[in-house]
C-alpha cells in the first residue's frame, strides 16, 4: 500500500537499549515514506526537547534512508524533508 490513512510513532532507548519514552501520532492520508519521515522528525524533536546530545536513528524504510543522504529538490514533500535535515543538524 503506497498511500492511505497513516500513523507515525517510535520510541527512544538509552545506551543500554532500555525504553525511555514512546510517541505516536495520527497523520491522516499520506504515503508510507511521508509517515516514516514524520516518525523520524517527531523522534528527533522529542530528543531535542529532552536535551539528548547523541542520537542514533534506526529505520527499516530504505527510501527514508536514501532521502537522508540525497534530497530530491522537486519532491512535493520537500518542506518535510527540509525540516528533517534541519533537525539532523541541531
């Protein structure tokens, strides 16, 4: 399924792999890639809010991984990707 009603979520663990906090949000109608990127962005925002200094992002979505290294400038989801990159640089 490429598009449909979606939710994003994830969790934050410490260096021992122990759960710290989880998060989730309903996104409505969007692609799998958009949902994955929103989940990553929400996780980054959560770690920034909690002042974590070192963050390791893990995803199984190969497209999200590719986009973290190469931005497609004509993409309709460019604003989301730009915010994703800004958060990575913080």
